[in-house]
C-alpha cells in the first residue's frame, strides 16, 4: 500500500512540475508548438486506429484444400 501511495505522489509531483513548466517555463510560441505536436500525435493515433479496425474487418476467401474438406466432412458426420 505504501508503494502505491508513493507512486501516486510521485505521479502527482511530475504532473504538477510539467504543468508549471508548461505554464511559466515556455514562451507562447513554444506552447503553440507543443499543442501542435500533441495534436499531430493524436491524429496519427486515430489514423492508425482506423486502419487497424479496417484490417480486422477484411476477410480473404481462399479455396478449401482437399485435406481440409475431408476433415470438415468427417466432423459433419460426427455431428459438429
């Protein structure tokens, strides 16, 4: 439990330091560049996700090989 608490506190410190650095340590131009970079990463992620969804939906119809056809017919005879 102590380990989890330490990790949560550490994560909060890192997030707070990042927010302070973003707000007070960067110029306006640098903040715009960070926003653009995050937007481009998000867009790339969404494109990759869309491609992965499309790939999972594609099925390729191949002819059934003779040994597979005989195996399938045997299973059908057994009632499966």
